[in-house]
C-alpha cells in the first residue's frame, strides 16, 4: 500500500507555468505506474497524463500534449507534472494515482489502485 500527496498547485495567469509534485510513501514506488487526472467544477474526472513503472512509456490527453510533461524520480519517490502555457480551461483539481507494475499506460480512473487528495490549479485570464 502507498500513500500519495500532491503539491505545487496555486493561482497562475494564462500563459504561465506550474510544476506539480506527487510524493509517495509506504510502498515500492519504483514498481508503480503513475497517472495524473483532473476534475473541473461540475465535470467528470478526466485523464491528463501517465508514465509506466519503468519510466519508458508515457501518454497524454490530446489537449495538453506539447504543453505538459510527466516525469518521475524514483530516488525521490516522486512523480512530476510540468505544466507550461497554461490556459483557463486547465483550471481543475489535479490528482495523482498509482497502479502496481503498470507497464502499459492506463487512462481510466478504475485502472488505478491508490489516489492522492488533490491540489487545486487556477488559471486566470
């Protein structure tokens, strides 16, 4: 079992950047594939990005490709989401999630075993 804690959210103007972090504890982090999801007010939770447990495979929501980058640092038990060129429509609560030995990237919420509490990202115009 692992515990996940997100950080790095906040208020930023359109065109700005934020770097989200998800710190894991209580398990073998290097064996978990990791994902980022987001949920805007009144909307369903949607897939944003994911990275395999080996770090060799990634996937992104089409609307964030070329703007967001997911990465992991196993030595720090942390996964990151670098968000550049932010838009107001990126405003949402962002959640990180983990799945044991996820060698094939998963994009649905039911594919993940563990979730963090979320961090709020607000992009103003």
